[in-house]
């Protein structure tokens, strides 16, 4: 049976750990110049209803490095953008393709597509979740910190798609997750309840300093996500005290690392000084999208 990757909560702890281990192996193979092409002859379609630099390029390059091909499908130039039903598009495209990655607004649309697709579907970001990014971030932490289980991870800012995927990861892997968001912008309540039912160690607070206290990892993201452009000015005011800056870093452990999925708005959610500083692992994190996604592609399309 085909397997999709729509949410981290669909993966078991063993599956997540397997992906992280494999991504680290694939990275080391690539650095040594070892060719590995298990997807020769396979093609993945990539539907982007929102912009992307990292997700698009890393999936496309990842497919090529694994011996396959990737096709970029813009809704503007396909019938998807003209209202062809999702269930029809999914059935047609999956007769040509071996896998489909989708970046879209609605998680329901993605799940509807996956229901009708005969080939694996990968979530390349929705308004609700960004699983490939958080799996990459876990890989990056594993490289920098060895184990994950005993860490305190802090999330500073919006309770958005990234925060929701972090919550799902905490439920599976058992690390402590402390999220500082304004009360009006907490993460998704259903995701939170599900994670708490599964024993996740989650702490929701309003104070960034409280979340960052003694943390091993400090994580942030933009204050206005794609699709929230009209709220940008209001959000800038609301989130002004949720900035990852050198003062906030002093609350964390002295060897804490700083992460951001990018793109960043320097001077808003993170200062230039912290982004370029010695504790930032942000560009390693961006590179790891390639390696982690190759592990996903190998598992689902291989
Ligand atoms: N982090 C991330 O998903 O980046 P892109 O929007 O550039 O794909
Ligand atoms: N939360 C951001 C992540 C971008 C990769 C957004 O959805 O725009």
C-alpha cells in the first residue's frame, strides 16, 4: 500500500528515528561523492500554490541525486488553478507520476488529494503543518546535540504551522517543548490536545524569557506566514516582544543553538546579530532539507 507523509503524527517514533538516521547517512554519502540512485526512472510532481525557495530546490535536486526527475507544477499553468476538482487532478496525475509533493493553503485539500492519489503524497507545507521542515530540524539537532530526548526546545513567536509540527514531534520523541506565543496566537488546539493525550511534555507560556530559560534549542519563524500578508502590520505590533535577540539568548543554556526555518525577517523575529552569530545553525538547517527529503523520497518512492 502507498504511504503518504501528511503529518508527523502519522509517523511512529521508530519511523522518525529511521528517517533521521538515514538522512545523516545520505548526507555523509553525498559528501564522499558516493552515487546512490534508487529512484532511476521515477518522476515526482511538485504542486506549489505558495512560493518556495528551499522546499522546491531541495526536493528537485534530491530527486535528481537519487536518479529520478521532478516536475514543477504551478496551479496558474495547470487546470488545478482553474477549478478542476482535486479528486480528478489526483487520479490523473498519479497515473503519470510516482509521487506528488504539495504546498498549499488547506490541510483538507492536501488530505483530499492524498485520498484519491494512487501514489505517495508529501506535505510540502500547509497553513496547518510543515512536517518536512520539522523533521529536518530534528536531524539538525541530532547532528549538533547527539540525543533529543533530554533536551528542552523553545519556540518563540507565532503558534503557526511550524509550531504545530513541533508539537506533534514532541509527542513522538519525548523532548520538552516550551512555546511562548501571545494568548491570541496559540498553536492549533486539536493538535495540542492530541499531543497531550499522547504524553507530550508541552509548556505553553506568553513570556519568551520563560520559554527560553535553560533551553538547548531556540526556534523561531516569521510573524506573518504566507497567506497572512494583510495582517502583517498588526502582527508586527503584536509580536514585537517575541524577538530572538542576544538578550533572550542569555536565558538559554550557554551552548544553546538557534534555529529558523527561513525565510527570515531580520530585525523582526530575529536580529541580524543572532542570525549571524556563533550559536546559529540556520544555514546547516537549510542544507539539511536536501538530505532529510532524500530520506523521505527513498522511503516513500523507492
Ligand atoms: N523553510 C521553507 O520551507 O522554505 P521555502 O518557503 O523557501 O521552501
Ligand atoms: N510559517 C511560514 C513558514 C515558511 C517556510 C509560512 O507558512 O509562511
